[in-house]
């Protein structure tokens, strides 16, 4: 008896699909760049949209010499053209053969070419980029019927050679599709597509590990609980994410050790570091450091946060959910319990991690928070703020991870609290909040109205200390589109 397999559904990506549809209907040739971090679903989007019906497709080979790249390119071209291709001397020969094949196809429709993992193709001393320039400028761009789609993770190669190319491809890219991880709403849509019974509270916990990265979500078994899935993915003997950390960064970046040094540094400084503080901690600077920070940011591993009251001042924070989980629970995990997560749900370390990660989820969903507050149409700036304690002057320290400053002169100090039921504000906690607000007003000198906004899973419980809450956002609000 044959098993019927359910075809994977394309979730979200409606804007990207709309652009691809426009490309197929336009009266010009189109050069489309699809980029984003590894595992975010770049190839899946293109394959599902076109249902893998390409006129030509080639996938770059990781850490493979030019000679072999050309061999595989010729093999792929032979498959599509039905004509055995000779060995190509260089990429000029390869693209000449591609031109010849495409010219043999009917001229009453768009011809779709998909070149995946393009950064891997351009090996040292390769002629790939110049041959690509020649192919596009000398032939494809002069036609109306070519759609060339180039995909690769958002590293400096994609930026330098395609998006910001100052040579033959300057201003030739017609569309750039940047794929971000799913939001909570899109993650919920994904779980519905696989008939998963998970509640929003469950989905929130899955997001703490996956960060909405589609590949990680695809590993979830719809018939298992969240805890069982985490054990299966991270603690079982053949857990697919045990070695993901090394593979994730090494597959993306050369000089991997330098990238991991920055990632490790930012993990140890959860509140973030300025560029100057990073320079003091590592042995490299200048353009090399700029490239590393830019690549990590473009791949959604780190994020820059503006500092309130310091125009132009930013801090870098590690925001990749899997990496944070790896450092906390996998890197130094020597326990052979294959159901460690299920057996330790009340572990203080897990509770602390959930609270911290919920804050990160809220910061990623600040647009949903603004929508819930009814200030979507008001100009705002989203920042963080920290005051260092000064023992000599007897000034206490204070910190706000998420601060929303409105153009109508109101500042929301956001408190983000993860709990399994309503969150209750104690007498001590209210006093702490009032003290922090006083420090904020004094140290910043702001004349704006300052209010407390709480973002919680299930809301604020009733009680006399609830009066300190100006506005409230719940987990359901974070699932808004």
C-alpha cells in the first residue's frame, strides 16, 4: 500500500509571490535577487512558486573548485536542453552555451533561470562574475523574455557582487527579495497547515527555539508536544540540531572563527555592546570587523538597537534564537538523558531562558505592540536605554530593553513578562518600577510624559498595584499581522 504524502504548503511570503508574479507578466527581462539567512526558505519559495518548472536551474556546490562547478553546470544544462554539453573551459563558455540553449526555446513566453547558492559558485580566481555580467548585459537584458533568479544567503558576496556592484551589473538588479524568519502569525499559519493542535502559548514556546526559521519549524512533529519536540530536535541521540551551530556559521562565512568570536562575545553581554566595546574585546578592527558585523546583521544573527537620548549611538545584540538556545542548553550539555527537556521543565535555568527570550520576541514584534497600543499611525522610534550605576556619586543604575518614543511626546517604558497565567504586580515590584522611572526621567532630562506599558502572555492580574500600568499588550496581540 502506497503512502500518500501531503505536499508542503507555501506559508506567508505573499508580498514576494506578488513580485515574482509581476516579473512573469512584465514586458522586460528581470534580474531578481533572493537573499536571507540560511534555513529561511529561499529555495523553497522559488521552487513552490514556479512548481520547479524552470527552463534552467543550477545549484552552486559548497567549497568546490571551478573545474567541478563547470562540470556540474554542464551536466545540468545537458539535462534541460536534451543535448550533451562539452567540457567548458571557463564561465564565458558556460554562459555562451546557456544563451544558445535559451535562444532555441519559444519566444512567446518568459524563460525562467534559477541559479541557487550563487556565492558558492564564485571560487577564487573564477571568471563567474564577469561572465555573468556579460551574459546579462550583452544578451539577457536586451531581451524581454528572461527571468533570472539568483539566490544566496545575505552575505557580503551578494551585496558586493550583485546589489552594490559598481561594474557591469551596476543598477541591473530589477528586484530584491529579502526573506526574514516568520513572525508569530506566520508561524501559527504554518502549524495550522500541518494540522498541528498547538495552542498560541505552545507556539510561543516553539518560537523561543526556532525564531520562526522555516527549516527548524519543519522539523516539528505535529503529533508530539512542545517538550517532546525539543527533546527530539536537541537532546535525542540523533537530534538534528545538535551540530547545527557549527554547520550554520561555517556554511555561510569564511574566517568562521572570527564570526564565532563575535557571536560568543555578544552572548556573554546580553545587554549588547557598542562597536568600540567590541573592538576592545577582539583583536581585529576596521573593514574586516565591519564586514563581519554587517554579514551577521544581514543574516539576522545580530541586530543593532538605537540607544535612547544618544543620537547615532547603537549597541549590537545577539538575537538568533537557535544560537541563544545552543549556548544555554546544548554547548555544555553532557547529560545523556535523551528526554532532558521534558524532565526539567521546572528547572530555574529554563524559566530564566523563557523570560529572557520572551523579551526578544517582543522586541522583534514591536510593530504588533504599536498596533495593539493604537499608535500605528503615529511616528515613533523604538530604542533601548541603560544607565550605568555610579558609586562615587551614589547614582543607581537602571535599564529599559524596549522603549517606544512617540511623536506626540509620550514615552512607553515596556515591561515584558512571560508567565503561565496572569502576571501579578507585587508591592516590591511596583516600588522598583517607580524608582526606575524616576532614574530615567532624571538621567535623560526628558520632558515627555513617561508611562509603563506591560507586555505579558495572559495579561495583568487584578490588585491594587495594577494602577501603575498605563497600557497593556498580551500574547494574542503579538500574533497580529
